[in-house]
C-alpha cells in the first residue's frame, strides 16, 4: 500500500495569512493526488485534483503543486471559512490512501 | 444537481449485519464508478471499497475483505454496501463518493453513521 504522510498535523494561523501543507507519498503516484477540505460534521469537499488542477467552483486562493512523491497545498489570504481539516489522497492505485489530515486552526 | 444520499446506518451488535444504501440523482449513475469511504469518530478518512460502472468489478480494503460486499442497481440508481460480521472498529461514518474516470472523487454524500456496540 502507498503511505501518504501529511505535515504538519496541525497548524495555527491568522486571518490573512498564507499557509502551506505538504503531503509525501511512499512511492511515485503519477500526480494522481487530490486535496480535500473537511469541516466538522460535513462531508469532504475536493479542492485540487491531479496535484495542481483546481476543482470547478473552488476559489483560486487554493493552489496545489508538486510531482513524483512530494506535493503541497497552499492557501493564500486565509479567511474564517478556511479553518478546517485538510486531507490529501492518492488515487494512483488501490487501496486508495489518505494522509492523516492537517487541522488548520485560528491563532 | 448531483446528489448522493446515504441511508441504512444505525446501532448494531458485534457480529451483526447492516446494509447501507446510497441513492444517486442528478447524473447518469450507470456511467460512473462508485466508492465507499469511512471515517471513525475523530479520525481520518479510510477507503473501503469501489465498484465499476456496470458492477462487474470490485475492490476492497484488506480490513473489510470477506465481510463487506459492494454492489449496485443501475436501474434504481442505488449503490449498496452489505456489511457482515461487524466489529467495534467498523464504527464510523460511511460516505459514498462518485469517481471521475481518472479516479478522484468529485461528489460525496452526507454520510451515514454505523455504530457497532453491545
């Protein structure tokens, strides 16, 4: 199985800040990586697919980059609605695997 | 509008069975692969199973293989997850998700809670 390691596991930031979350795969995943946002009690929402493509309707403040095994999600100009938990997931091979999540909290 | 609505969750004793359903609308259900993903309380997301568009091919996580069965009824636009021999560590919110052809999830249901406890 491909292991996905996210860092940090939690992050405190202020409104207006720019933050970066990283995700490392235990082997190459051909850029088959998606980033999700999840708020308490809600289903995940996809933000970025294919490592760097913005899902329709997602604001451009969210961006993804990386290739091979190392990927990043960057969120610029944080707003109160952005404080949530973020997950990466590889869909290169089964079993699909997720990172452990990064909880983004207001400082 | 794409909608996925799960149902069938509840409280079940260890060793018991439960069948989850996911009713799909707003798209041509028979064109898409479907998945189940679960999330234990306070924990992360875990992939459970997937089924191809006509139901002829399935995959399972090792943790549920031999106990869970994914299926679909394209005439009823409904995805199922039959869960047998349930254990306490199967306790989770179960989400159905629609996959694009490349494999990533564009749409999720709201989830249904399964609690395995005596």
